[in-house]
C-alpha cells in the first residue's frame, strides 16, 4: 500500500460558484495536477512523452462527499487501483486538510497512446511493475453507485451550450484540458435547469441552488483550440429533491461526440446547506422534460 501525495493547496475566492462552494471545473484542475504527478511517479509523464507516448484519461467517476468552500485548504493522495497491459485504473482522494475529512473521490481509467496517431499502446512489464508498487486499497469512496442506461439518441434534449475552444484552454498536448469541458457542462446544466423554472432569478429569490454529488465523465474524442463546440442536455430523472442529467458535447463542425457527462445532484437550500424538495410546479414541469 503506497499512497502518494499529489496535490496540496487551497480554494481561492475566484474559484467559488453561485452555490458558494468550490466550482467543479477547478476540482478538475486539481485532479489534472494529481494525475500528472501520479503518472510521473510511474514513469509515464514527461519521460514517456519524450519517447512519443502519452497517457490519456478516457473516463472518470467523481463522488462529491463533503463541500469545500472559499479559503479551505486541501490535499490529494493518489494510487493505482488496477493495472494490466490495456491500461491503468487510478484512484484519488481529496481531503480537507483543516479537519482531515474525506471530501471527494475520483476513479480514472487511463491508457497509454502513441502521441502521433492516438492509437492505444500496451503497458510493458516494467510499467506494470511500477504500477503494482503503487497499488492502494480502494472502495470507491465508501459509497456505491450504479451506471444507469443512457438514451440512444438526443430526442428531447435541449441545446444548452455553444462556443469555441480558446487557445488558453488547451494542455501540453494541444488538446482541450478537462476544466474546459467542465466549465461548458456547468453552463449547460444551468440552461437545462432553467428549462423547468429553476432559473438564476428563482435561485436568488428562493435562496436555492443545484449541488452535484456525482459525475461520470467520458472522453471518446478530443477538442483543440479553435474547434466549435455544442452541448445538448437531457433530464433523465427527477425525484423529491434529486435530479440526474446527461450532457453530450460534440465538435459542432463534424458532429463527433467528444465528451459525455452523467451528472447527479440535488435542489439545495443554501441557508441550511442541505437538500430541499423541489416545489410541486417545478417538479411537474421537470417531469414533462424527461427523456429516455
């Protein structure tokens, strides 16, 4: 068992959203740092890139267990939860450094790729041995989750985001970095919620918000600076206070789906910092928007 500390820092004021807690896109900036440190420890960072290879995260699951708010200090510990010739499973745990509470868990599937062709490469024996030396116990953040079936098409989905990838949003490989995707999914989420009346004005007047407790993110493609982006979103479930939403991001020029996000969250009472029932009129309008 060999956990590695891969990040230590704080939540800055400009990283807090309208729900008054750490914005999810900035979580992903921290996850990106943690992943880079973990891969470097395995010899799959700059050393691999210099040899024409790189490691790509193809999907991840994030569980938000406790809030982080402005000024909170945090650290991340990371390890390998699985490895074979097809790739790696990485686990990250985000802790509030002030009280030691586990706030967030992240599970990632990463594969080694050829930098020129983006074709998958097998992990060699030495690389698997390095990964085995970093094995850690993993129970997914002490919670369970189920993958829900997703609609086969976008019937009933709404257009929720449309723009272009900026030059400052790309990573060292020249591709859009994870926060670029998450910022757009967050904007898309706000547009979808407004579709059944959970508008910014409603949330300000009622002192309500939307708080995410789980992400399932997949990257079947990639975007680069200058690419046109379109996001379409559908409401898959509405409960007493909970909602599940599916976002699909595409390259607007080609129609290729480059990322999907299954997002689960709750209607939040901002004063009590706990889930609150959706008003009946909003729930009925939301049910009318359900897809799949």
